C-alpha cells in the first residue's frame, strides 16, 4: 500500500493555511509542505480577531496559499489521495471559504473530501509529530478553547474537563490588552514575564486542588486588572511583574488541573495515558511547556508537545487529521455543512465545577 | 469553447454551462435560495456537468458573480470558482451582479439608461447606472433609496433588481417616472456566462465587490494608563 498524500486547508480563525502531509500505512506521517499566511496585521488595530475582516482576508488569498503549498510539495492535484478542510468549529465566514474551496478542489480533481473538526486536528497532531499511541491525555489550550480530553481513537474523544469562563489564551490576550501590549497578546505577555518578578503579586489560583479537572480564568484576569488599576500609571517594571505573576498563576493552575485530569483519565480509561499531549496555540508558551514536563513525570507518563508552528493553527494538522480519517475510510459528501460549533465530545455537558 | 458560470451572490443558487459558439446553455440549474449556498453550490455544479457531459478541462474559463450582494453568498461562489480554476488551470473571471442584471435590458435596447438596484436593507440599495453601449453613468455604490432615485431621475430610466421597486417608491415628485421597473431577485445565469466570456481576465478579477466596509471599530477601551 502506498502512502496517503492529503492536502489540508485551515481557515477557522485568523490564519489562512494549506499544507500537504503524507501518511504511511504504518501510521507514520510527515509534513511535505506547510504554508501559513497570518492576518495579524489586518486585526491588529482592533485588538482582536474581527470575523468579517477574517472572512474577507481568507477569500483573497486562500487559492494562492494552496497553490504555494502544492508547489512546495512538488505535486499536482491528481497526486493527492484526498482533500481535507477544517469544517469547524470556528468563525463561520472563514470556515465557509475553506470548506467551499475544498469541495471545489475535490470535485474538480475527483478526489475524496474529508471535513475535519479543527479541534480533532489539534488533538491528533502529536501522532504526526511524536507517533503517540492511543489512549492519551490531551490538554487543548488556545485562544478559543481550554479542555482536557481522553483521546481513545480517531473520532473517539471524551471530555474530562473544560473552562467555566475564559479560555487560557483568551486570558493572556485580555491581560495583554489591559496592559496596552501589542496584539496578539499571548507571546507579548510571555516575553514580558521573562523580565518580571513572578512573586511580586500573589494572584489567585482558581479551582486549585478541586477534584473535577475544570478551569476558571476570569477571576484571575480580574485580579490582574484590580492590581494594575491600583498601581496605575504603570511603569515598565510593573507591567513585567504583572505579566510574570499572572503567568506563574496560570502555570500552577494548568499543572494542577492536568494532575486532576490524569486521575479522571485512569478512572474512565482503566489505564494511564500513553502520553500527556499539549495542543493549541498556548502550547507554544515555553513556561507552560516546561512546567508540564514535570507534571507529566509526576503522573507517570511522557509529554508530547508539537513544535510551536504545529501548535498554532496550520494546514498540516488538518491534512494529517484528514489522512487519519481517510486511512479508516472516513470521507464526506459535497453537501456537508460548515459548522460554527462542533464539540469533540457531543455527550459532554457544561463544566461540573 | 465552453464557459462555466456560478452565481450565489443574491437569493439564488445558479449554475450554467454556455457554449460560446452557439450562444446556447448546454445545461444549467437555478434554485431560489436565501441561505444554504455553501451546501448547494458544488453538488449543483457536479450535476450540471453530468447533464452537460463535460469536464473541467473542457472549459475556457469560469465566470462568477462577485457582488454586490450577500457577503457570505458571494464568498461561496468566489471560493468555488477559484478552487475550480486552480485545478483546471483556467482563469476565473468576476462579473458584478449589477452588470449582470442590467445587461439583458441594454442588449435589447441601449438607447434608454438602466439603473440596476439591489436591496441592501435598512433603506439602502447597491446601485449602478448604465447608458448607451453599456457605459457606466453612475459607478457602483451604496446609497439610500432616496439618493439613488434622485441620482437616477433622468428621462426614460428603466429600473431592474431586487431594489428596483424601492427606488421607484422613492422617486422625486415632478420627475419623469421610470419607464419600466423589474423587481428581479437575481440575475439570469446565462448573462453571467456571456459577460464572463467578454471580460478581460486581467481586469475582471474574481474578487469580492462588497461596497460596504466590515462592521468593526478600533478598540481602545479597557486599557490601563502607563507611565
């Protein structure tokens, strides 16, 4: 059996991305090309992603990004085994652009369409980069999502915990915004934190020690605001110390919640996870990666974190998830709908905490 | 010589294949649709190609409406057209909904001007005025129905489009009334194909014509003062 060659298209938020990925019958994969065109400049004046601006930017450049991914891969559309696109969840205007383009490519090239759940793509990336076996514990942390999941197989996800309010990446962005740091805020807070004193402010550790592995970030964000208001006008040192203390609190909370998640994982899976996988844009944060390395050792497993370029939104993860589904004969029809909301575990209800 | 035409910019989902030598529609379909274009368009193309017994390699180009119209709708058509074009290695060309609405009237008789007007909601229309030879008299713009009527109120105007009736209702008193008013919801797909065939791919790019900026304002709220 030959390798599967899949084109992946990602347009659910503010990156227009396309990539070609190969998957061998053994399950091993590698990225052949990976092109990302970020919209950071378009959204920067607004301090956040504006859905209509995102959709407008995607339709202007997506075919160019795809052509570049195909050129770098050195293949034609007839060489592909399938065409995958993120069909949600995400900003619907962008999802429509990516999925419709994929449908057109699939029809014109006479290749199967694979409609991929964006979260599933994040969840499966560690199998591409680290060859992780099922079942594993997944910490999915990005600007839009904060979840702990038991990943049992392709298409089988059980949500163990989620956030009650803000996503971790969202909290980073909001803190950056209140401190007038440039957009996007997450990496800015991280670099400020490097220079700051993580112990100057004793910010709360919401839900720390609770049995249910859920998250809450809103109170922490408010505590930062209260402290910043008290200090205003802020010096550069204040800003760095606020960022460092905020990040230290987030790190403590994440590690504690992952420990709680690992206990839950054992209860439902009957065994320990083969790995602790960290996915999503927040996985690019070095402090969080390092702290989770220790946590993984504590819970008796290894950590697998895709490289930063595959943690943030990209086409390779969509192509890979498409290849994993295609290898199991899972394809979709040209009538499939784009979806703004699409939970990985449809049986999961709200946070229990 | 064949051309594939797509339109999802307004309240229809339409696909047609035009044979340029015979100026005949080989196969086509058009369904009234307010939403659901993202699901309907590509399967409709598949069926029309099957009916026409043609493949993408048979087309000289792909024509698509670029708006003005529903932002989401026009992005569905443009995304599909650009995707088809990428695989087929043929150009995709953009046709405005306003030109596609007005052209059949101008082709029949271009001695009287035509105002194409599309309902843009909240008392506004997307509009363009055409004169002799299809020449643009008023460039595409968004205007209140009152402004549109005032600008268009010249002798013997014909109105066409989903906003035609709205403009007619706002006609200034004392001005010569429009000679005709056709409240068409969407353009004829065969005319989109013809306009696409006549267009210059270098200038008629398959890019959206929104005529309305995105609804977004720069935010500076919630920032704490810094030294």
